C-alpha cells in the first residue's frame, strides 16, 4: 500500500471508494457531481487529496486544506474528510494521516486538525501522530 496525491484520473477509483463506504451504487448524476467536485477541489490552491492505494485500487482518501487564519501567525492544515474502504483499519488511517501531517509540515503549518466524522479514530492513533484533542465544534448548515 502507498499514499500519494490524487489526480483527476482517480475519479473512478474515488467513486468506487465512496460506493463501498456507502454500501450502494451512485447514480449517474452523483457520479458526475463527484467528478466535478474532484476537479474543482484539485484546482484550488491550498487543497490536497491524498489517496491510499494498493495496485490500482483506491482503499482510502483524506482531503487536506491549508489556510492562513486572520489571527494565526502560521497556516493551519486540516483533514476534513477521511474515508476508508470497509475492512481497512488503523494502519490505513495512520498511513493517510502521516502523509497529511508531512504535507502540513512541508507548508509550514502551525496547527494540524483532523475532523473524522465518517471514520471515528481511536485516541491512541492520534497520539501516535503526536496529537492531542484541543476541542472542536462542527455543525452542518443544511
């Protein structure tokens, strides 16, 4: 298994990952929307999508945003989605998060945040990355 940055050609593999996570096939409009979202996400400065692959199969993904805050001296990197195919465990999550943390360090981020609503993480996993909870609040608007 290896982690790398996603490319536009990964759309089909990411659709397969999302279908595996959801346990259902996406319809054509959903597939088209995911492809559009991927292209837009990859075109924006400060965004990265990391994929965990084995051979040609995408087994996991993590989206990373880097932003400069108004009150922050250094940028903040945030993993806001972490998806793993069924059967992938702590090792797969750790591989993605280690690469996300390396990306954060490479851009000089002062903070590294992980929001893992879809994939609950064991606290010990975050400790392995040298992280500890500072508290977070999140609500979906719609």
